[in-house]
C-alpha cells in the first residue's frame, strides 16, 4: 500500500484480517466513492474492530484526501448523522448497550479527527468545506428501525428524519444528540470514556472561535457552537448541571480493564484504536498522565474537560445583525463599532446565573416559585470544591462567574462561616503574584471586591482567627484574623504592582477593596496596621517624586528636555492618579478612626509611630481636609502620653497600654464625618472582548495535560491568532 489508504477492494470481510478490514473501511471513507446514508458500509465501519497503527504522516494524508473528496461524498455529514443516531440509541436504551457504545465511540473518534483537520485548515470564513448537508440527489429512505440482533442496527431511513420538527440542520441534530447524552446519561465505568470524548468533540467543534478576532462580529460563523445555542432550555439546564456536577464529583478515570471491556486486549470489541498512535495525540488523552504507577488515577480528566466546556459555553457571544449592519451593506470591510454591536442571549450563561441551591427553594420578590427548568446544585459541595482547586486559574474564573452572575450563590458564600476556604487560596495566589498571570491576579481582586461590597462579609472576616499562615514567609503570622491577613496581602499586592506591573486598574481594585473593608475593621493586627501606614508613606514618596518632576518640567526652558529613567510621557496625568490614590488611603484611615477607633488600638499606635509621614501634607489643598481627623486623633493621644509620668524610657508595650486605656474614653469629639467610600464592581459593557480569548487561553494552556490541542496550538500560532496576543490583555 502507498502513503494513503488504498482503494477498497470488496471481498469477503470475514476472510480478511482485522488490519486489512480497517485499511479498507478507512480507505473507503476518505475515497472518491460516496456511500449513501443508508448503506451497509456505515454499519461495517462503525462495528468493525479498527486496529490501525498509522504514523502521523498517514493520518495527515488521509485527512487531506478526505477533505478533497468530502465536497462530493459528504461523508463528514454522514458520519456525524450516524454519531447522532448512535447517541440517541444510547440515550433511549435502559442501559447503554456495549455495541451501541462501541459504534458511538468509533463514530466519535473518526469524526473528531477529520473535523479537527477541517477547522485547522479552513480556507473560508464560514467553513463551507465542512459541507454539513446531504446531496439533493441522494435517495431518501423514509423510516428508521433498529434490529438485526443485539448490538446491530438497520438504517432504513433518511434525511427526512433529520430535518423533522426540531432539527433544521445536521449541526442541530448532532449537537442535540451530544447534549442529550451528556445531560441524561450518568457517568459510569462503561460510559466514562464516551462522556469524556464527547467533551473533547465539543472543544473541537467550538474551536472555530480561534479563527475569529477577539471581538465577535455579525459575519463570524461558528456552525456547531451556534447549534448548541438554539437547543431547548431543558437540555441546556441538564447540560450545565451535569458539567458542574462532573467538576464537583471529579469522577476518576476507570482503569480496571477487566470491568472496562473496551480496553481489554483479549476482548477488543472494536473501538477505533486511536486511528493509529498519531491520531491519539489529536483525539485521546494520554492516559499515562492521569494514571500513576500504581494504576490509580491522579486527577480527573472528565472534571477538567467539563470545566473547559462550561467556561467556553457560558462566555460565548453571538453577534446578531442589526439595522445598522444592514444599512452598511454586506461588503463593508470596517469592523462593527462597539456601541452598535448587539448580542443574542446565551442560554448557558442564563442557566448558570439562575442556578439554585438543591437544598433551598428560592422565591422571587413576589413570593412565587420560579417557573421553568432550573439548574439545581449542591452549593455546599461547589463551595468546598472551589476551595480545593482555586490554584487552577479556570476554577478562579468559574468562581468569578458564579459570584458576579448568580446572586443566590453569592448570598450563599456570604453567609458561610468558613470563608477561609475560599479566601486563603486566593490570598495565597496574590502572595505569589510574581508566579501568576496578570489576568489571574485581576480575577482574584475582582472577586474580593465583589465580596467586600457586603458589610456582613467585612465584619465576619475579622472574627475568623487563623492559627498560622504557613505560606507567608516574611514573618510569622500567629493568631491573625482573616481580615488582617487580607489587608496585609492587598497592601503587599499594591507594592508589588508599583515596582513591577505598574497597572492603574490593579491599584484601584486593591484600594477599593480596602476602602470597603475600612468601616468594619475590628482589632486589626499590629503588622497589618503598620503596613497600612507604610502604604501611605510609599504612595506619598511616589507622589512627591512625580510632583517634583512635574515642577521641573514646568520650569524648563522651551526646547529643553531632561532624560530620566521611566519618565512618564504624561507626568501630570500620573500625578493626578497618585493624588487620587493618596486620597483613598486617607479615606481608609479616616473610616477606621471615625467608626472603629476604640476597637483598633494598633492602628492608633501605627499612626502615632509614623506621624511624621503625614506632616508634609497637612496644609496641602488636596489633602488637608482628610488629614484633619488624623491630626485630631494624634493631638488627643499625644496629649494623653504627655500627661503620663513615666519612670525610664517608653516601651512599645507601655505606649500601647496608654492607647488602649484612652481608647475607652474616646468620644470622637472634633471629628468630621465624611461620606463612606463604597466601591462596587461593574462588568465592562463588552466583556466578551476579554473573556472569550481569556477562556481559550486557559483551555489551550492545558495542552500539557490534554494532548488534544497540541497541534491546534501550533496551527493557530502559524496564523497569528493566539489568544495570548498582548492586544487582548485585560
């Protein structure tokens, strides 16, 4: 045989060895001859043991030949139709028959390999080369029946059944069948592999997004993912629920071959054995990555893929045509302005946002039970699972999606008494910011900002005591409140950002969260109090440097310039930014001193210990008003210190003792009341520009664990469409 599958030669199939039968069947699939949908060929293809060991170049040649002939044979559409029928048989049966399972897996593997090749090598924006329709000249059988003994079926129908009622296209039929299986069939030892490979298939089907720009447009074509978006709400709810349950339960890969017959070397029932080892790199997970030397699974690939698929689904946006687009005409090459973009509703996002706790029947504002299918989840299990896996950036994105979009889950989180379950891994992520991506840091800070909008959260985190913080290396933190640790880490993040990232949005999010926490601070630790005052000192020094640079710039003769390292192009604008930052820090100190001074003697001590850093700003027109309260507190406690007659030197303990005693008599006389700062998070008007490429970046970054995408990454690098492109940075 040559480099590609040879032309089939019909003979007695029973007389041929399995390898020859496999060569023949695959050769027929990619060849020029078109086999009708009802041909016995499809039964032989899907039921035969396809033991192939093709090297990579043969798989590639077969794919090229398949693509060349598909426009005439429409074999991709036909194999997808048979995949849909196999999945329907699996769903309709009381227990998934092993023969139906094998046929579904064979159809799934074959279609995945060739679909992936088509998408990677697409030459048209609308993927016409997929040819997901049947030739009008093809005979159309009129009925569908199963028979022929166990594990066999007879196709006596045709295309009429495909387009009946709910299925207007092959894409809709296929995706309906895929979603129906995922939503209705439980994960078990026998069905685990099919569940997992269906999720891989969905990732391939949705990867057409990688060929579009970062901002969805009305001309974008994603035939298979769009077919997922038009499924009925009951299916959508089932799928979202199942994907989340897979993430929560994390079923392990069943490695016992005696109970998992499709892996049995003795009783090989016809799974397409990886279409050669090369094709395994495209379709199948490298199982050795998930199985240790003892044979026990070390992680759950099904949970990981379920999370990947869920994140892509909920963040997908379909730009629809508006009157403005029609007025422009079809041939306009200019991108659609953001303000004119209109998106259809995403049912998966809506289902996630409306998900309810399985333990609680939530009533609407009028007291009526919500109608329609709802995703019912064990919020307690989801909360605990998220806490365990927040080191994974995808889990952080899922947590963001839940607390930002689902008010019921946010409310559940806020009433938990063990908030350290979620907060500790997120604070550790911020502590290790130098080893994390900037997007991961943003997501964590936004989650903390959302949580800090609730006053009960801000109060409860100061009541939860931590015996120790083992990952904090700078000093021993013993019996520190969760609130104090949060203040320490947020301030540390600001300092890291100032020296490394220099990102205004990161500064703003950190300070906004601290400002929300300030009126509820309770017994802030000595170290956290010192860090808070040092934050003002650090920002003040940066402000003074910028002010000096701005003044020098104003007094330079025309035409002269002074070269300085890291001199901003617009020093005045940066000066205004740091002015606002300083004001926010002063507002934070004001809120603590105004509302919670008696409960925070360590804050008073830290301000007294470093009172010289506030003096230069006492008469500054932008800060003097906010400093009045600070100096009122300083005058009160300094006078009490002066009134004390001490034998010997003042010690820290003695100073703090005087402060604690006089905190009891503090009445706040002379303090000005300022309106409390309250920051809220609002999602950008076009979040899809960030989230779509970000989600795919996370999915593609898993390629060290999921070999499915290894070649996809290389292909998309070649066309310059990697989502890590700097222009898509949040």
